[in-house]
């Protein structure tokens, strides 16, 4: 299989790191790759760095947003305009190892029933350790287990309607995977660490989704209702939880508060 893969790199004020991301894309052992870099109206030196790479490498496409559109629109613009049959999103501060695309494309060639290929991952930067994500399963309904930098088919992406604007507060990749699941698309994880996710002392972009966690969960469920309605685990969590231990705990605590309140009232009255 020698089908073209488009590596999509949006960048907003990540001039300190974007060169590493681009170099990791250029260093792939798979030989039919294009790299689509989007400068999302950065105010640092990102534009200059990306433009220089584009001038030096003919397989780099440079898109320069005149105004900041955000990561969702930037990825959608890049994927809509790219020539690759397969897509690999890569954030401007992350890195992929040289054989990632080659090994993923081998899976697509050998297992035509597979629609998404990803791998094991490791943190780097302020935190250097393996990213302990569980194997893929329907527990993805409750917690995302596939990071953003997985390979998938452009045709599938366009069919499900791209990244959704309603996920502007984060977890747009989780929403995408659930959309793929709704189409019966199967996932495969390479048993090798080929993706490096940068961690910061303060935060990374995905941490922002934690600030809007209720909004994220609400949008996930509202826009994938059938997945949740058809999930036995979901039904069990809603209707079959054992409330007895908590009920007994808080009943005893409430009783104690009532007793104390009554005693204080009586002391006040008969003082």
C-alpha cells in the first residue's frame, strides 16, 4: 500500500515547538506523505518557522489563517484541502516516531476492516512516563482512550461531518471517535510506543477541557444518544447503582445534625 497520508499540523503561538513536530513528520519512513501546516494567526514567530519549512520542502503545504479560527476549524480546513487518502492529525507541540505512519499503513493494508489505527503513547517534557491508556473498548463512552494523533480515512472523516464546532471547549477527538463508532468503524492499536505527547509544568491544551467538563460531557451525550441508549453499561450506571452505602452514610450524618440542632434549640428555649 502506497496511498498518500496527510499529516495535519495546526499551530497557534507554538513557535517554540512546531519545528520539532514538523521534523518528526518529515522523518517518517513511509514515503508518500504530505504535511499540511496551518498557522492560525499566531502572534509569535510560528508563521516564519512554518513558512521556512514550506520553502525548503515541496511536500509541505502552508495555510496561513488571516484570523484565529481555533484548532477545530484549522484542522477541518487543512483536511478539506489536503490530497491524502489517509489523515494523521498532529498538534504542533507533539512528536511522532519515524515508523508510525509506515506501521499504521501496514495495518490498513493487511486488515481492510480497520478504519482507525493508533499506538501506545508516552508523555515527555515536564513529565516523562508511559501514558497508561486502556485497550480500546466500549468504555470509550465514559472516558476517551484514543488520543488525537491516530490515522483514519479522509472519506470516513468527511462522511461523519468533520470535527464538530460544538466541541470548542475540548475533547473534539473523543467526539470524532464516537462518530466513527456510530458508523461501525473499527479501531486497532499498534503494540508499540510511537507517539509522544508533550506535558507542561502548568498545562497542555487538552487540560482546558477540564475547565468545561460538564459542557463537554453534555455535548458528547446529546450528540451521540443512540450509543448511550444502546449501552448496557450506561443503563446500569443510571438505574442499577447501589446507593445503599452512601444512603446509610449520609442518613447517619443527617440524623446527627438533626439531634444537635434539636439540643441547641431546647437549650435556647429553656435558657
